[in-house]
C-alpha cells in the first residue's frame, strides 16, 4: 500500500547508501524532499562504511520535477534549494548515482545531471518541459544537458519540452563518449544500480562532473540560426522557445558559471512575462477545474462501463466516438433506421479520415466500431450506466426522451443532456430521479473539442457530479462545472461578445476591421468569420426566441437582416462575407456593406472611425463583465473555470490566459474605468461593472 509521505528515505544496503524520493504522486522535489536528500548525502559521506550513494524515486515516477504545490510560494526558494541539492550531489566526495525510471522531468533531470553517474530503466520518459510553462529550465538544465547529449539533442528537448525515451539518449560508446546514461538496466533497477555503484567503487572510476565537459558542434553557428528560425516560426506569441535556444547556445561559448548566470537571469525575466503567467495559470486552472468545492474529493464515483447515446446527429455521433476511443461500449439510439444508418456512416467516415492521416490503424478503427451498437429500441439501454441525450433542441422532445429513459434505465444510471440552451432542472423534473440527471454540454465537433461543460442541476447528486467529472477525464476532456443559466458559462458570455461585435459595426467599424483586430489580439478567427463558419442561423434562432421572450432584449438588426437574406455563412456561400464555391476564403461583400449602411441610416447612426483598441476592449471586456457576473452568481466556482472554458472551447488565445486572467494583467481598476467609459458612451446598461469586479478593483485584488 502506498503511504502518504513527502520526504525521502535513507537506508544502507551493504556498503551503498540508498536515498529514495517519496512524495506521491510524482516525487515532486519539494522542500521536505530536498532537505532529506541533502541530509542523506551528508550522512552517507560521514559514514565510513558507505562507499557510494544511489538516489532513486519510489512509486510511479523517479521525479516529475518541482513540487507544484510550492510553485511561486516561499517554500520553492527556501534552503536547501534545488540548486543547493544539486551542488551537494555534485561536490560529494563519494560517487552519487541516480537510478531513473518511468518519469524524469524538469528539476528531476536537472538534479540527475548534477550527479556523477546515471542509470535508467528502458522506456523512462526524460524531459525538460519548462518551456510549456513559458520558462526555460532554471537549475542548470540549459548548461548541463548540451554538455552531455550534445547541442542538437539538448536544443530539441529544451525548446520543445517533449519527452524522449531513456534508451534513445543512450549509453557511452567509442564514437560518442558522453551520453545521458552510463547504463540502461533491463531487470530490477535498484539491484542493477547497486551493482553499478559497486563496480564504480571497485574500478575507482573518477567522479565525472558534467560541468567540466565542453560542448562542440561542427557547424554551431548555422545550426543555432536554424534553430532560432524554426522556433520563431512556430512559437509566434511566446518568448520562451527563442530564449531556450539563446541560453542553450551560450553553453558553446560561455564558461559554465557564466552560462548558469545567464540561465538564472533569463529564467527570472521570463517568470515576469504575461505569456508565462498565462501558461502557468492555464496549467493550474485545469487542475483546479476538476475539483468541486462542496463535494469531497474522495466521493465514490459510480461505475461507468456501458454508455448509451440518444440521437445520432452532429453531436450524438461525436459524443459516441469519445467513448469508443476510450474503449467503452456505446449503444446509440435513433427513431428511424435511416437516421441511424446516416449517423453510423458519419462516424465511420470520421474514423476513416483519421486512418488516412496515419493517426489510427484500420484494425483499431474496426475494434472501435465493434464497440458501437446501433438500436431503435429503448430496451437496449436497460444496462447502460450513463445515457447522454443529444436529440433536437426542443423541450417537448427532451421531455419525451427523459420520460422514456426514466422508465427503462436501471436504478443508479446517470441521465445526461447535451442541451446547449434548455433548463437542466426542468429536464430533470421530467423524471422521478432528478438526482441522477446532469448536463453534459459537449462542443462541436464533439470528438475533437476539449471542453465539456458539466451542468449541475439543483438536484444533481454529489456522486453523479463526481462520476461525470471522472468520465470527462477518462475521455480526455477538460471538464468544467457550470450552474444552470441561459447559455451556461461559455455561450452566456459569448452572447455579449457577439453583441459588441455587432454594435461596433453598427457604430462605424466594418466586419473585416473587427475580425482583423480580434485576430491580431490572438484569436484564430474574428467573430464574423466564426459566425460564417458555425452558421449564422443558430444565433438567429436563439435571438428570435429571446426577442419573443423579452421585448427589451437588445436587437442585432444587421445580423438579423443578413439572416433574413438567407446568408447563413459558408454553408450557403454567403454570410458576413461571400465565398467562392468550394472555398473558405472570406471575401468582403458590397451587399453586406449596403445592409450595414441601411441599418445605420434607419437607426439614425452617423458612422464614426473606431480604433482597433476600442474593438478589442469592448469585445474582451464584454466577456470579462459577464464572466465576473457568472462568478458572482456562483454559476462558476472560480474565475479560473471561466478562463478554462474560453481557452478550451472558444479559441481564446492561450498566451493571454483567458478573459479573467487577461483582465487581471491589464489591471482591474483599468478595466473598470474602461467599462464606465463605455457605459457613458453607449448608454448600454450592460457596461455597469459587475459588483465583484468593482470590489476586487477597490481592494487591489485580482480574479485569479
Ligand atoms: P442534429 O439535428 O444534428 O441531431 C439530432 C438527432 O437526434 C437527429 O439525428 C434526430 O434524428 C435525433 N432525434 C430527434 N428526436 C429523437 C428522439 N426522440 N429519439 C432519438 N433520436 C432523436 O442536432 P445536434 O446538432 O446534434 O444537436 C443535438 C443536441 O445537442 C441539441 O440539444 C443541441 O442544442 C445540442 N448541442 C449542439 C451543438 C452543435 O454545435 N450542433 C453544440 C452543443 C450542444
């Protein structure tokens, strides 16, 4: 049994000291671990019986690197720091050997590089992933790794952050006298490492210091230039990859200590960049999103071994694929054979596309398809543990389906709806088991998009929520909990983003200018190009419903007019732009300009010149203000959940970290001031800053 621990253990086996990190889940090198390792090495050095020291990790990983629980806090910098721990190993007068298995990343690898010898099991994942958090390795990785594995391998690993299998990093040969590992150990790692340690002692091998090695490359200058060009092309909005190249390249020309100083300065400077802050935020936000504040983490989830999907349309098919990909059998139900056949054919076509791209083998495709059972009969859903409904978005149809499910589903089965706009509590009330009902709002294409909004009804049972969050993880989604409200988190905010885009056009901007400004901000596509891609009819039908429900709903006359003309976007060859047959290039259309002009005239608007800055502020701050209200109303448990929704479901630029973090970075008092300015300028009550935003701004606090 795994015992909870956050330290490192010391024991002596024969004449070898064995130090074992023990800090589940991945042996993060937190302060207690570092303290115990330093103490262990000192104890071993002081013990005349000990001739060498082996360091390894207990459990599922050698070491995943820094302890994320300490990130950014005072403990991370408390002595002994990682630098100190490395120095103690490096300057030890007895051989220090690391025995690496499964996972060796970040600080775990940097420590290993400071040790005199390294042995590893085959298949261990070796990486310096700091670049993924917008950083460079900060404990010597940039200077030691190239000294051991050469400039090219080190640069590839450090600038990409991608893991490499231990056996690929090799053992020394005549042609290549230095390699990351001295031995790859096939059998029992600890026994192998202890035997290796005895050999080192018996042969009186000199203690190798990586820092003393020289980095050479036959064509260094050209290679470094090539690396700079490559990362610049890929890493558009992020400064860290280029810094990785520059600092690793310094190992060619600078003495070790000077290289270390450059690494430190660069690391600290990157730590302060908004891009790194955004990446670190996203990293923690994803972890936070999986926790529901009032539901204990040890809540026992229900078993999900069989899934049912109702409706084999656009969403039902994609939803089913998620489960098939995870090896979970799916029964998919339709009302007519024809619809069922169409749905199955689409799923097969999707898989065939993946096979063609070489990302899936034909055998795997067949084994996934074999897990899928089509049916027209509810009887076949009797033993499903989770049933997800994706039928037409009409409350009457949902009522029919949920009443039927209530009759046939086994006790304890979870009944989920993929509705994007309807009231999950109302849907739950169609059954006699509202505690088992929940929303699972997937995004299109459901087999591709990362986001899953888990909609918690008033009565959704805690273990139902825990189960659905676990299922989300299993099918590789980022699951974020939303309370019940119109549009849940994402679409509720999007409505206001879209409205600003429309208002800006009515006031004087062109759709092209709005799109360009938002694309410059970092979105892959501006709001009008997205609308043309997704289909303008979807928003139109929602608006028509809202206009009918509430006469005060602000109108979007240009968008409405464009839809009245049948311009639904790419699928009809025209929308906010026009499209050549079979092409996706958005071409500005004088017909749209004329519609815009007419609406302005009808509403008595004299168009004005609008700056790109105003466009970005109004579109993004609209998201921020509604996001703040969503946090205030506890629809989202935390601001970072709102960010996760936007990063994973709406293409919000990752280097900005989500709307709420972006607002934090701009400074909430600045954001509040701008909102008040727009409230005055437009007379739109929407711009009254959310109370929580004003409160945080006044207190000098942030959302995140
Ligand atoms: P769709 O029209 O492509 O598919 C609906 C399918 O349900 C059709 O194949 C239809 O034959 C079937 N169906 C209708 N009534 C049925 C019944 N009583 N029993 C069994 N099957 C029945 O619609 P789509 O786009 O897949 O949407 C489904 C649900 O997902 C809706 O609630 C929608 O709001 C929601 N949604 C849609 C998204 C999208 O981008 N299309 C995104 C997120 C949610």
